[in-house]
C-alpha cells in the first residue's frame, strides 16, 4: 500500500525534484511495480528489468510486448491473461483474493502474488505490485510431492490413491464414463525378502514399477498401496479392457526377468455408479485373492 501511494504521488507530482525522490523510492523496492491501464503498460520500476533482463528500457519491452501478462502461464488457480472475456487486470480487480500468477521468462519460472490499487480514477491508471513468492511456492510443491509419492519407487502412494479414487468416481458418476480398478501384487515376494535380503526386494520393487509405468497411458493412475501391493485406477476403461491392460502388464512382468524373475497376480473390477468405494476395492481384492488361489501369475475379473 505504501508503494502504491508513493507511486501515485510520483506519477502525478508536478514537482520534478519530488518526482525524482518518489522514483528513487519505487526503484528501491524489491517487488516489481508497474503502472497499467486495462489495455497497456505505462511505467515500470527498476526491479522489473531484473526479471525481464533482455530489456533495458520500457520502450524496448513495448516494442515486443503489450503487457506483462504476455508471460502469464495458463494454469488452474492462477491469474490468466484473459478469463471469460476479461483481461487479467479486470479479473484481479473483481476478485482480489485470486491474486497469484505464474510467469515463465527466459526458461525460468516465477510465482508472484499481485496487489492492485487504483491511482488515477480519471485516467483509469492502476499500480500492480508483483511480490516474488517463488521460493515459498517451490517449497510447497516439494512438500505436496513428498506427501503423495512413495519414497522407494517414486510412484504415487496410498494417500494419493484415496484422493484420486474419490475424484475419479465422482467424475465417472457425473459424466457417465466407465472406471475400472486393478489391484495386484508380487507373487511370493516374502521369499525374495527372506532368501535374498530386503535390498534385493527393494530393487525388485523399483525395477518393476519402472517397467509397469512405461506401459501405462498418460491418464492411468499407478499407486503403491502396501508393501508389494499396487493399484491401477483406469478412467474411461470398462472391466473387459481393464482385463486386457492387466494381462499385458502380467506378461511384460513375467518376460522381464531383471534383478529377480517374478510374476504378479491381478484382481480387476469396474466401479458401479454410486456404490461405496470400499465395495469396489473389496471386489477387486477378492478377485486378486482368487488369482492367488488359482495358481498365481494370472488375472481375475469380478
């Protein structure tokens, strides 16, 4: 707010000495400060050029870009260059709480929180102050990644499975598309740990999760939900096609024979619209149990 008031005084001061005084204050700010209207950028402080360092003056910048919003990355939850026919400034004025922006410039990624103040009602001039929150955002993303990632195999964990199965089942109910679940594990994994040691067991888990990941579609959700137990959430896949996917993985695992030759058993089911997710999981788990009892290294559908 202090910077905005100072900026307002600087822009509209008639006294040249006073303008220089205010300009020095604004340029000393560690935040990016820009003066804009709804169509263009009018002035910037020195910090602006520390980020957009290809340009030495505002005139150089304006020869190639109309607005700082040219560098906004389209991403959910962040200010967009345009949203529902409104530019970023109008959106920010109407919804000041949605005030974060992601910017990529010269292969570098930055995150800012943005505050806007009207400094000239007559001319429609606003000051926009971009406060760098990149370190905080990257730390937050690292924590989020840690919370949803299995530390050994680097695939998603049980927590992520619980979140995603709720999300995907809600979407399947709403948009009427099929959703299948595959539960599977490594046959006789305890013998590997007991006979060869846990280091070998860990390496088997790492190697075969990499193998399976390489054969999945982009939208498939692969999670480690227990020691040697895994889950695949398959949006837009009915149980007949889920069987084909599971059997393909089963065959690839059997052929791989890296570190230790293993096989896997699979239980497959399709989510029934509106049912309790515990029932879906139990049905897939029962199918897995039947695959185990039926001789292992097979896929059972229920």
